C-alpha cells in the first residue's frame, strides 16, 4: 500500500490555499462594496445637481442673471466631480486587480508546491525506526 509520506505538509498547503481563497473572496466582496458605495454617491450627486439645475432654471426664467452664471459654474463643478469619481473608480479597480492577482499567484504557487510533494512510501533504507 502506498503511504502519503507528505500528508502533514500537504494538509498545511491545503489550509494555506483555503485561507488564500477566502482572502480572494474577501477582496472581491470589498471591491463590490466600494463600487456600490461609489454608485450610490454618484446617484446622490446626480440627483442633487439635477435639483440645483431646476432651481437655477426657475431663477433664470424669472430674469436672474446670476442664476445663469451659477448654472454654468454648477455644470463645471459636476464635470469636475464626475471626472474625479471616474479616476477614483479606476484607481480602486487597478488596486484590487493587483491585490487579487497577487493572491491568485500565491494560490497557484501553493498548489504547485502541494502537487510536487511525494506520495510514495519511504524506501526501507530511508525509514526512521
């Protein structure tokens, strides 16, 4: 019968792989949560700027000259905020991609190490008695 002479080390690698898989799932969950928060923020900003735009349009219709300048400034601010948020989203995405790749590489490395372990019974001359 073939004895697994590396059972302890194999178990250790398997546990490390499981921990890395959990870490990978945690990273994916964190990334989803961040993007959901960003989307919620974007929706809130969009609604706020829309409300502000409506108020300014009413003032412009009533003859306010400063309201038109405010509308232009608000549009510029909205573009700035959108660009900033897009840059932040890209940064978050890049960071999480790198982190996930590192963990995936660690998992692959551990799997290779685990798979390289011997399964055979030690030879009679190799036995410790």
